[in-house]
C-alpha cells in the first residue's frame, strides 16, 4: 500500500449539506477518511439541534457557517455520538448549547484531552481547540424533541461498547432516519480498536431492528440500510482472521500482514485491520468488552501496515 501523505486537502470535495428529510440536514465531508467525519442538524421551532462537530477549528467553523446558511436560529442542543475528536473537538464553538452524550463520552473526552491522538495525525492544522465535554449525560436512553413543530422525537440510544465504549445513535422514528455515528462507515474500513468487535456486531443487529430507511453514517455518503451487510461481513472477517491467527500463535500485526482483505480492500484506511485485530485478540483472551488497550501499540502497528507512513488524514 502506498499513501501520499502530502497535505493536499484541497483535492478533497467541498463538504456538502444535504436535506435528508424536511428540516433535517446531513453535513458530509468526503472522502470520509481519518478525521473527515459527518455531522448534521435538526431545525426546531426556536433553536437548532446539532449532531456532532468536526476535527479542527476551521472545519467546525465551516459546518456552523453551513447551518447559518439554512437558519438564523441558535444552536441550543448539541449531541455527541461518541468521544472521538473528529466528532467533538469543535464542541466549544457551539456556544451556549447544552452538550448531550453518554456518561462515558464525557469521561473519555476529559481523560483523553485534546492532544492524545495527535501523534497519529502529524501536520493537521487544529486551530485553537478548547476542551468541551458533554454537559448532560445519560446511560441507556434519552429522548429529545425538536423539529419545525417542536414535536419531532429524537431517540438517543446507547449502543456501546462498539466503535468506542460510549457510542450513541440518534434515531428519528417518524422519519425512519438514523444518525449512526461511527457505528457505520460507508466505503471506509470500520474501526473498533477502542470499542468491541462482538459489541459492534450486536450493535448492527440492534440497528437493523430500528428499521432505518436513511442513514447518516459517521463517515462516507448518506446511505440506506444495505450498508449494514458490509459492516457485518467485515467484522465477521475480523473475528475469523483473529481466531485462526490467534490459534496459530501469531500476533495481531503478523495476522494483519498475512490477511487477504478481498472485497474490503478498496475501502479507505485498510490499515485499521491491525487495530481491529488487537481488539479481537482481547476478546479471544476473554477480557471484558471495551477494556482499555495500549493505543500507542495499536497506532504503531497501523502505521507499520501502512508501509511505515502516517495514516492518511487530510483534515
Ligand atoms: Zn469515531
């Protein structure tokens, strides 16, 4: 695999705003690779409900400008789907909003801080970031109401441990619309090293039961439920690969080196396989789902699989 890590972010498509249902918008940053997340918002009667922010100050400011192009109403509520910086770094710019997330999201935003992941992403122009964790937390479920008539139900449902320990989705049953956070990557490699492989598979089963027709994934284009088949197939591949390599006495890095990605090879960020195998190994050792792993070792193995180059982050 050869990756050109030149900072050619200008070659990326401009982020787009898509009205996925009346008054509900997806903010899509392609190509959805490391740090290029999706966000969104729901227009309400007297304020806006925002779903996630972006990795850098500049990207979040561009997102907020896109919201202002649709409505002059203030953002009153900000939902964080999980703690990762590409979904939370810009929280502090949504001034005055109540920030809602899982209780472990708040904890992990605070314990991770703003710098922890940066060595994996050299060269990103972060701007003047300030830490702003969720201010309202919950454990299993919280319902919010918004929409033009003020009665549109937004169900926040805990789905972790899956992509991380603290994933929630925003499900709008009346619109059959799902903001999935990073439980779903569309045309990108799922990344579960900080969560759980088996938990992610269980989350896919639960997501299917919701019956979404439209999905705003955490990364990649807006899609339908068929994407879940791909996610499930990949996670099963990770488990199968891990089991045979584990039984053969190989470590996660060698398992990743020897694996044949097959139909998953075209997805971006394929080096995530190394991290995903670390997590699968933890589960094969019988450790609790979502247990803390050595993220430095995981990052190093992903860089090795990536030909010794930093991962492709154009944020
Ligand atoms: Zn994430």
